[in-house]
C-alpha cells in the first residue's frame, strides 16, 4: 500500500471512530452519566467542554471562536506537513503519526463547529441528533469527552506537603478518541524522531 493510501486510511478511520463514539455517547447518555467498563479504573463518563484540555476556558465567546479558527488554521498546516512527509517517502510510522494528529485535530473541530447546531442539550436527558431545537450556534459547539481512567482514588497521606489529607484521583482527565489520536501520534513522532525530523546533509 502506498504512503498516500496509508495516510488517507489512517485519517478517515480515526475520524470515523472518533465521531461514531461521540455521537453514540451523545445520543445514549445524559450529561454526567457514566458506566463502568472494567472494574473501577475504566469508565465511560459523558462530559462536554468548550474545546480546551481539562475544560479550561478563556475569553468567553470570542475566545471560543478564536480557538476554533486557530484549530482550523493548524489543521491546514498539519495537512501540508503530512503531504510533504509523503512526498519525501518518510517512514510509515511517521506518516501514520502525522495522520493521527491531523485526524484528532479534525475530530475536535467537527464538535466545535457543528455539534451546537445538530444536537439539542444533554442536560437531564439524552440528546437528539438533528434536533429542531439545537443547544448552540455554528462554531460554538461543545467537544464531547467520555474516556475516563481513574486508576487510583483516595486520600493522600497527611505528611505530604500542600496536598496532604486531600482527596486525589489519578488519572482524573476525561478525554475522547480525537485526544487519543493526537497523543499516540506525538508518541510515535518521539519514537521515530530521526525519521520524522531528518538532519539536512
């Protein structure tokens, strides 16, 4: 299979998996609802955020629009990087890595741009796809997160400075398929950094 076809397959499959999982959760879970997958360390927990890691927000509506537009510009740059990587016949792992990063960025852009106008609210009920009463506007959708791995939860010992005696969860981030693709892509680039960033002779 050519590097171009590998890139296309990687991007398309990753986006499809991300969007299918998000649409399923959005149309089957109420906001805040969770189910245990394996013991207590892997759960599907439905939450939404305005697009930044750990739900961080800045600048209100203007900040949200800026973030979405910035991502669209970044995706253009990543797409060009992928095209250049294919042209120079780089290692397959590098092509897959950049393809995953591109797919992850596109996946979260789809949420931010379109989800506000195709879904109604998930508050206290399961959302409806292509609703007549959408919860937001174009470019102001919320990103769907659901993957939760609270590997350890408990009270930290009192002798610890600052956090001693406080309740703590490791790992408490809730993320989605798109975030996973970006993380895997970055790890692959780190592992294959010599092939990804060859030195000029």
